[in-house]
C-alpha cells in the first residue's frame, strides 16, 4: 500500500508488521522535521505573596486611556516594584513604560491580569504627593496624566542613580535661628505677622508687593531676594521644606545666594532645566531622597518632590516664562497653588507689581495683600522725571533721538546711582 508524505516523498510497508521503508523523499522530510522549532514552554508565573497587584500609570497619551491599569507583580520583582518605581508592561501588543502608583492586595478587574514585564528602576522617583499633583494639574488643564508626568519627572539616567549616595536616614535641614527675625519685612503691613505664621507651622496665603531699591542693611541691589530668604528662614524654623520658583537663571542665582547667606552655605539647591539631563537628574534625586530641603529653580522645579513642604513662592507670576510651552500648557502659578492646597503649605505670590490674577485671589479671600504704605514706596522708589525742552516742549529732536535735556538728566543721575533709559524703539541711544 502506497501513501504520500511530504512533497513527493513516499513511505510504504513491505507486508511486515511495523516495518517502514523510506522512499526517495525521506531526506527532505527528515530535514523538515529537524528545522521545526519546538514551542517554548514558559515557566509558571509565581506571583508575589504580599500585595500582588501593582496599579500602574502608563505613558499613553490617548485621553480615553487616561486611567491606571492593574498588573500582577512577579515574586522576583516584589521587592523592586515599589510605589514610584519605573516599570515596563505589555499593553496593546507592545512594551510601554509607566510608574507604579500603589501596591494592592487585589484588583477589581474581573478578567485575567498580565504580569509586569520588568522593573526598569527600583528608585521610587514618583512620590505620592507629586502623583496627586500631576493628576490635579491634568484635570484642571484637560490634559492626560502621562503628559503632566513627563513635565514633572525628568528622564532617567542609570549612571546617576548608581553614583548617587543612598537615601539618607534623616533629611538634611538648614540650621536657622530659633526665632527668625522679620528684618526688612517690618516695612510691609502684615509682613512680620506673615513670617511668624510660617515659622509657627501655619499655611498663610499672601500676595506680596515687594519694595524697589537696594537691601537696606547691605545696600545690595535688589532687595527682594533677601526678603525671600527671610521667608525661607521662617519656614526652615518650622522644620519644613521650601520651594521658590523664579523666571530665569539670573534670579535663581540671586535668591540662592541670599538663602545661603541667611541659612548658611549650601542650604539652597539650584534646579533649572539648563543644567543638562544628567546634572538635573542628579539634583532632582537629591531632593527626592531628602538631601535638600530648600529648592530654588525655574519653571521645571514646580514639581520638585520636596519633603515636608511648608512654603511655595512664585516670584513675578506675570512673566511669560512661567507658562509651560508643552501640553497641557500649565502655568506655574496654578501648579503651586494646587500644591499649596493639597500639601497644606504656605504660599506667597510676589513681585514688584501685582498681576490681575493675584488681585483676583485677594478679592476672593484666598490670599491677603502684603504691601508697604504709599509713603514708604514713594520714599524708596526711584525718582521719575520727564524733562521737557523749550517752553512748549515742541523740540523736533524728541521725534528722532534722545534729546540733550534727557542726557543731562542721565548724567546727573549717574552721580548717585544707576539710571534706566527706556525708549519706544531702537535708534534713540
């Protein structure tokens, strides 16, 4: 009896029981059998015995998927998949990154849960406070949690995690005076009361109109960085952390130098986006691990995970640099106000001028105004003089260049201090 096997190969039986003879195509059939891959048998999944479910925030921008998903935690990753750690999971047929939000004993999902693919890093980079803040910012600006977390947590650098010291048992806290002085805040109505409330562990809200001119004690221009340093000192007296956000790197240096002068060298940590990816992540980890309690930075520092946050300060909230250019385009003012409310921290919106948004906060009763009297402002503000050439002020030179009368005023002013010349367009000076 003939039977066909393979592609043209034949196998027949020669009347004997169980005896098989190979036909002309038996070699091809044997080769085919040797090349067939056997199915890989996966070992059975051993799930973590304690809190076997990880709730993960995925890095997915689609709005209809803007929610956490539950995954099983393998026993081999049980100690590494801590809340705040970066993980990789299988989602929609591809590997997707995410953060562990929490570990649970069970899941409400009725179906079968997939396991975590791997733990990228056991470093808990996402604190519960920052995760809640990111969710609140996403809801306020109609964005997704993934978009806000990209702004809040800098990209990982494995080398930096290895070289950085281990988490300190006790956070490093500046050593302020036990009874911080009001100093130049005495020139403001309710200024000393504001600092006293912060030092006592309270959470007052203030819209602060800073005085112009130099610092009265040292004569250093301008005076507002030292005023902010005194507010940070009051916060440190209550053993809480402080976060100050300014518009640019120049202001960061001014405030950080003032804080180091008041609290001691190395008390302020500078955190800006132009540090470079590695250095920014290194300093960000220092804040997350509790090695820095006072952070001075630009827009990127608004989400800094400061431990025991007791004070948030935004200087010059009307500056356009405080507006995030990436989706969902949050403003630092809203981020810090949400953070102040959630973490029960004091909040100060300061500047040489008050914005309409700050005035609205005062009208709503959310904040109190802190400003000097009109007499004090007139005494400290620079003198504004509008020179006029000729009896009727019709000198045609005013239309084309800086007139001689204005130059004389500039020369006279330079004898006593700096002079600001403001013109409507280039070509005057």
